[in-house]
């Protein structure tokens, strides 16, 4: 916020329009405008000759970002109409620049000089009126066949009782609460999200693949490459994906995983060592029924996993000794979770299952990836699979900065609209953050300092940009000049 600062030089006092900003944890001030000399008797500020009067200051972030996202704006207008499409467009930009609850969006819009109604009640009505057909039309408008698509699922915790979607299920945050499951897909080549779906919290990941693939097929993805995590693996799902290219990972619980590991016990031989992204790993390959399996052993990963495993094993044993005889077996099992399988408990006698422990240790540091793209080298398969981390980063951004945490909605319709608005926020977030090498908080801070001064005569003049601001705009592809508008 700008304010007037008075500076005394000799016997005279001068007034400046000044703004505070923070740099490296310190609060500093910068001059926005020289206002004039202060009359020593009346205290009135006397503007210099030909000085225009200042009306207000505006933030420039929205006007700077608008040209970068015309593709998004056009797709929204085609899908929701001009008025609703523009509101959704500006909500996405505002939420990127000023992540905050819905009730503050109208204030942020005003600070950017937007003449658009984004009141809390208006936004709530907008969100509740968004239909699945409109969103699916939007997905069709942005689809691009031949892409490499990553998809995954996260849980959104919910503390209310009014959502049909909210149910107990496998909670990825380890929280015992009703949840809504969110499936998200990101186009790796274009660096944008292209699809989402919400469904009941009790539905396991493996059951969602066929529905998701059918949706993406309907949006025009018929020649794309899909990447997914081990939780989506099943033979039925691979059959559904047969017409596409795909890359995934085998769960350690599958029989095929154990068979491949036993068959490639010699993978730990030093003759198999290769260097991959600064790490030394052992790799072996095998093709079965038109699918290439890449077996990987990482000594570094085994050390990390076994160290964590031993620590948890010892802590679980300590818990058993503390509560054995006080709790029944059901409660002890709940306390120990999966580590219960490594102990025999009879009365107060506790014995480790050494064979089970050794079997688990033998599998540590090893994982199996698979693909039906037989022309891919093992290195390409590993590179491709590692890119799925983009989804984890997407979920982190959505939960920390979007509208999804905390999840405060009272109807399934409003939930759907809120998730779609968060989806649009991530579109803007991903496009910008993939091009810069500074934290999101610093990006927002730099945009917040990009200002323009609006004068009474209608002229608008940009405040000078700092070197960091210019570098940011250059990184994201903006060519903004200081000066008059």
C-alpha cells in the first residue's frame, strides 16, 4: 500500500508517494512519485509546475499475464460463454497472484483495476452452476492427441457430513477422516493439466483406470503415451490400455514382481552396473508377451530403505513390549500396522519372524518398471517414469495454494466447481513455475511490486521495474516496457 512520506532538506520539506516492500527479510521503501513541496504555513503540498495529480495506484500482474494465457481464455469462452469464461479466467490469474479464500478475490480484482463482479456470493453461484458437460467440453477444446499424459490420484480430507463423495478409504496423508478422491492428468509436453475427475473416497486406485482411459479416449486422446504409478497396475487395466503406449511400475505385492526378482538374482553383479543421473545402479531387461520389463537395483536406495525399515522394526518391537498384556491382539495389530506381520506374539512372548524380515530386506532397493513401447531403452523408460513426479508436485501446489485446503463446501455441485477453479489455477501455476528457478513466494512478491500510477486526467503510467522483475518477465516470455498506457 502506498503512502506519503515527508523528507526535510535544509529549511524545506518535500512529499513523495512511497511504497514499502520486503527484500531478504528486511522492509524497505521505494519512491513511486514526487508530489511536490510542502507549504511551511498551511502544510499543503504544492505540486510542481505541470505536475499531474495522482488518483490511485494499481497492480499490473493481471494485465501482464493476460497475453500469456489467451489459449486458456479462448477455451473457457468456448466452453462457458464469454461472461462466465472470463470470470473463471480472472479467478485463475488472481488465485495465482494472491492465493486466498474466495471472499478476498473481489478485493484483489479491484487492486488490479478489473471491472468485473467477483463477489463471494457471485463466485459461489458461478462454481455451483458449473456442469460436468461444460467441463468435458473444455477438456475437448484443450486436448492434443499424441501427448504423453501422466495421471495419479490424491485424497482431499473433508470434515463435514453433507457430501455424497466423502467416504472413508485409503488415506494418502495417514489421516482417519472422510475423503474425496481426485484424479488428475497432466500433459508433459505442453506443461498443462488436461483432465480431472472426482469420485468417492472409498474407491481404490486400481478400479479407476478404465473410467479414466475411456474419458481421455472420448476427449480425443487415441495415440498418446500414458504414465502411471504402481497402484494402477492390473492385467485388466493393461488390456484396456493395449491400444495406447504406456509406462508403469509393478507393485511389490504381485507374483510377477517376485518371479522377475528371483529370475534376475544376478542383477547385483557388478557387471550390470551403469551410471544414471549421478547414481550407480544395476539394470536388467526382459520382454514377456509384448511388454518390456526393466529390473533395477540401487544400492543407495537399498541402504536408505533398509535403514528406515530397521528403525521402524525396532520401534514396533518396543511398542509391543510396552503394551503386550495391556492391549488385545486386535488393538496391537492396529498399533503396529503393516509391521505386525514381522512378529509372532503369543501372550507376552514376542518373537521376530526372521524369514519374513529377510524376504523384505532382499527386495529393498529393487523395483520393476514396464512398458509396451519396445523401442524404448531402459534409460528412456526410467526417464519417462521419473517424470510422473510432476503429478505429486501438482497435488502439493493444489493443496497448499488452491481452493482445496481446507475443503469447505456444502454440496457436491460447489465441490465440483471449486475443483475446476483449482484446476485452472494449476494451469497458470505450472506454465509460469516451469519456466523460472525461484520459489513461488518470490514470484508472487515480485509481481506484487509491479505497479502503475493512475492520474486524474485518465493517464496511466507504469512504475519502473527492478532488475529481478525484468528477469522474471523475461523468463516467462513477457516483453513489458515501462511507460505510458
